[in-house]
């Protein structure tokens, strides 16, 4: 339950502590209204671009996050306003939604979805995560980042602390305070923010961050997450190594290309595991079959079991991808299952759901 803002000394202290980390930003105390609609409850965090407050939308009765960017020069304010407007038009299950953008005096504010959860850094620290689970989580984040790029934007500070995993396990990209339109600029004119650990070499050298710099940051974050678990396939390491190339041109063409490579590797590993299990099972059955019908019959049984295992895998992966919001990949797996002869009502039902979801999606992955 949220405490009443006027009675919360803790909220006041957190606001002042956040403002102290942010140069030249005056505090907004709990109980203050912004734009006559949003009642400040407390603070979420702060950085060089401003303070993020937790607030209550008095019109819709929901809690939101408000990022207040104070004392920005007029050119910068116009740029941020345009970028925030572009973000508000973006709707994606793995990107925090921007509800509104506006100005109060000299300050620019962004009203965003308030996501309850923990950062990916906290998610990794909470338990030992299998590498497949880590890659699946980052595949979802890659979908969101690709959607941001399709909108013509760059995040500019992609890192585990800007990825929130909610109570349902859904990851979302947050904190677009450094997001910017992806347009060419001269080196030394980037006004670069970001976190040095995840910053691409060209950004550290003074170039403005672009989509390929976001890709570099993504690969650093994923490599770090996989190292936390202590094990990763070499093929995944090679995919990440390309995204970590010092020369941006040597990296993957886009986040979509990188995501496809990771997803394909994950699927191949899963197929190999299922096939190996099927071979082992069939080998046992084959031994018995030799007693009954000889080697020829055992070989036919082995081939049939492998084929059924592959089709069952396609069905299960299609179900998983559909539940995770990736209708396009779900349809690929389900179509393969249907074409392979797995003509079950469940397959046709999931295909119908996937086609419906794809038609309704706002952003094509």
C-alpha cells in the first residue's frame, strides 16, 4: 500500500537525496501536483538528466513514473520533446510505455508506465539462472530495443539496471532519459551520457551514440549476465563477440539480425538436446526391437521417434513464444509443426491465435 505523501518523511528524504545527486535540480516535495494532474508520492531514482518521481494520476487513478528534466536549454528541450513524442507513439510489450510529455515552465516532464519489479542485475543475483533462461530474457529485451530503433530512436544507456523484470517475469526497457533520434552528428558533439562500462568505443571517443552503440551495450550486458552463471555455449560467445567489435561496421547489421542469430542458436541447442534424449530412448527400445523384429524395424522406430520429438518441440516452442508475445517466431515454429504432419487441434488453435496477435501488433519485430 502506498503511504500518504504528506505524512511520509521517508519519501521526503528520498526526494532530497535524489535531488542532491542531480546538479541544479530543485526538489519537488511529496504532495506537489505537476501539470494539475499528477500528485508526487515519492522518488524512484535520479541521474544527470533529471529526477524520476513516483506519482498518482488523479484523473485515471493509477500510479505513474514522472521524469522531470529541469533547466534544459531551448534547443535541447525541443529535441527531447520530439524524442519523447516518438516514444509515446511506440507500443511494445518489452518497452516501458510513455503516456504523456509536456512542459511546466522551463521544465520538461515525461509521464511513463511505473513498472513494479527488480532490475535484471537483481534478478540474476536472486538465483542461479540457466544460460538458456538468461538468453531468453535478453531475446525479449532485444525485441524491445529493436522496436526502439525502428522508431528512429537510440536508447543511449542500455544496461542491466535499465531492464526491469516484473512479477510475471516480463522484462521491460526503462529510463529513456538519454534516448535520442538516430541522426549523424560530428564527433565531439554527442553530449554523451551513459555508463562507461557498457559504452561503445566510438562513444567513448566522442561520437554520438547510434543504434550500433546500443547493440554493443546489449552484448556487454548479456556477456556479463552469462558470465554470472559461469557457463555459455561457444557459439553464443562468437555471436556476442561480433556485437562487441571495436569497429561498428563489423558488428551485426541490426538488433534484429543479432536477435535472430541468438534465437536460432538457442533453438538449435534445444533441438539437439531433445534429439539426444530421443536417440537414447529409441536406443533402449531398439534393443528390445531387435529381439522382436530385427534391426530394420528398430531403425524405422528410431526415425519415427526423432521426427515426433522434433514436431513436439516445434509445438512447445510455438506455445512458449506465443505466451512471451513473439507472434512471428511462434508462427514459424507452429507452421513447421503443421507442415511436418502434426495436425492437431492444439496446433491449429495456436496458429489462429498467433495470426490474430500478429495482425494486432503495432510494431513488426
